[in-house]
C-alpha cells in the first residue's frame, strides 16, 4: 500500500512531470547555446572566442549547485526577480550549454583537414562548407556524447530540489518525511531516475560502439 | 540595484571560508584515494571470468551512473541509521563520494586495461615472460598511461560533486558560503571567494588531466 502510494505521488503529482519538463526544456535551450558557443570557438572568432572560453571554463570549473545558488541569491539584488523555475532553467541552460559547446567543438575539430580542403577545392564558401560538408559529419560524431550529456543533465535536475522547486527529488523527500520510510522511498525515487536515465545511457554506449566500428 | 561590495565582510567571512576549504580538500583527497581503490576492485570484478561477480559489478556501475548523486546521498544519509549505523556527516560524505566516484573510476580502469591489444599479451608470452613479468613490464605500464589522465579528470568531478554533501550539513566550501550568506544576506561576498576557490581547484585538475594526457601519449 505504501509502495503504491509513493509510486502514485511521484508519478502523477508535481514529481515526474516537472522533472521531465524541466529536463527537456533545459536541454533544448542548452543545445542552442552549446551549438552557437561551440561553433564560435571552433571558428576562432576574435574577442568573442576569449570571452566564451572564460564562460565555458567557468561552468566546467564550478559545481552546478554553486551556479544555482549564485543565480538564485544574486540576481534579485540586480532587480531580476525570476521564479525558482526560471532560475532553474537558466542555470541548467548555462551549465549544460557549456558542456555541450565542448562536445560541439570537439566533434567539429575531429573532422579531418582533408574534408575542409576538398570542400575548398570545390570553391564552396565558408557557410556552404560548414553546412553541407563539416556539420553533417560532425553531428553523427557528437551523438554519443550528447546522449551521455542528457543523462548528466537529468541527474543535475535533482539538485534543483535544493532551491525549493518541487520536482521528483523534492516530492520524494516530502514523501519520506511523511511516511518515515527513507530506505523504501529513496529506493523508489532511485528507480524513477534509473528508468529515465538508463535507456539513454545504453543508447549512448550503443552509438559509441557503432562509431568506433565505423572508424576501425 | 547597485550592490556595494565590501571587502570588510569578505574578511569576516575568511575564517569560515578557510574551514570550508579545509573540509572540501580533505573530502576530496580521501575521496579520490578511496574511490580509486574501490574503482580498482569494481573493475577487477567486472573483468572477472566468474559471471555472477562480473554481472553484479556491471549492474552496480549502471545503477550509480543512472541515478543522481543527491538521491544516493539522501539514501545513505537517511537509510544507514535504519540499519543502526550512525556515522558523522563527514564520513557519510566520503562514503557517498567513494561509492559514486568509484563506479566511474572502475569504468576508466576497465577501459584502460581492455584497451591493451591482444598482441601485447601474445608478444610477452612469446618472450616466455611469467604472468608477473608480463603484467609489470608490459601490460600495466601501458594501461597506466591510459588510466591516469582520466582518473585526474574524475578527481575534478569528485570535487565538483562534493558540493552536494553540504545538504547533509557537512561544513564544506558550499556550506560555509550558504551559511554566511544566510547570516549576513550578502551573497556576492559569500559566493565570489568560494567560487574562486572551486574554480582554482577544479580547473587545475581539468587542465592537469589534459596536460598529463598529452605528455603520457608521447612517452
């Protein structure tokens, strides 16, 4: 009965739906940020390139919790009163976006020089070179790490429960406090995350093996 | 709108900041050592020919990789007392990070050992090396080169993840900053120095890892 109740609450109330929504929304915006930042750094656009490196290193060098706390407590002082949800999406976008930009840049750099040269020998413009030759090849290379990043991203959303946003982890915690069964409640909570993340993790490993075979 | 940043308040914060730094560094050091040792054990279990052992190791790694560290921390922190095991938060923090990071370290170590080509074993065998000679002179030196740089990278993740142990009340860097923030209502003075310290530790490990990778590859 307790198990059924906990499952029901996590699944139907603000638990799972909010976590899924937050993960999807955050990841879509993070891909946009990551693509632009990664491309700009790949093209070595002067000035912007340096600024963006500071941004990427800043995000890679800070715990997600610190980014979240910083935005949550500092933004109101500068007259930016965001809801907990918007702060969470902003933090996820900035943090995951930096990691995705590294994936984008790495995949673009992995395309051999000969591809650039042969595209140039066909008199393609920079834009055409990127659009028809480089980026399509880079996309398939970037898929396995991107799938891996989705797993990290979904797991990071659990941290957001700390700033009192009601999502899966927080609903689980509240359940634990009312039913007094931490082992059972957190085991069920872990199963929810496992069900979300494990298929994507498997997909990432599978894609990576396929690419490794292609290049052997 | 305008926030007047006060260095006086930063000075007041300094003793707490240093205490937090000390604990974060301690948790990081102990965590890295125990996670590596645990990772070796899990990797060996995964490579074992004994199916139940290798499968349970694989299951363990998958479970850790697919669930959030925060849920793992809550599980240990609230779950261990159910078994009558009462540990101070500092030890629960180290335990949680060891169990979590150990699974990732195991993957790194396993990949490193598996990446050594079969021909290397055969070549060592054809020189009539004993198992011990084969391992110490041929396999492990090559595996070490592949394992060490990503392990340093994993250490950067461990330090980053250690911020989460602040939710149990462990006085690490994050906890010292949030406590000071809550008392003084001065977020910039509390968070900026803390973030600087995190950036210094974590970026050193990240860039150290890629430097080692480049160095050891040439070797």
